[in-house]
């Protein structure tokens, strides 16, 4: 069953606005999910989605995904033809434990990206880069990330 276009757009913007209030990361995720859902219901010949799977890491993410779950999944899953499932395989771990699991699996952390800038090389000073450096330091994992500035000048506070 399709919703009238005006309700669909209104619902889209309400979900997107609420996600923006929570955090910009959830906004990006919410935008993808909502867009994919409405593309499916409105123009199934362009995109067919059987399942949407999100992976969660860390306790903060677990909290944010629970909010997203309440906002989106519970209401929207009832009106879809396909089931949407949310997997949280690492939700009981904090980010440092997740990094330990990654180290055990030989994850190439230097290929992951945390920087807020649009560039491929980490800036070294934004919130994402600062958190990244701190997490590597706390876990004792070597940080092979390339930064545009010399991060060795940063000292612990």
C-alpha cells in the first residue's frame, strides 16, 4: 500500500529533521534508509530492496540506533512488503573493545576513515581525527593513519 505523496514527503522530512537533531551521523544513515525505502515504494522498477542491514559498533552507536529504531523501523516496517532487519553484532562492546576485535582480525585500520573533511587524507585536528588518535592511544594499537599535519606535537592533556 502506497502512502499519498504529501504524507510520504512529510514523513521523510520529519524523520530526517529528528535525525539531524540527534547527530549528523544518524542523519546520513537515516537519509540513506529513508531514501531507499521511498525509492522502493514509489519506483520499484528502479530499485528493489530485499533487506537493509546496518552494523553497529560501540555503546554510543547502540543508543543512537535504538532511537532510530523507535523513529523509523517500528512504524515503517509494518507498511513494507519486505522485512527490514537491524543487526547489532557488536552492540555490547565499547569502541575500544571493538578495536581490539578488529586488531585480532587484522583489520587494516589505516584504510578506515574518521575525518570530517572531504579529503582522502585525515586532517588531524577535527573531532573525528582527535577521537581516532585518542582511541588508538588508549587501546595501545599502532596508528598508521596519514594525517596532513604532524600529530606527534599533540600531547596528552
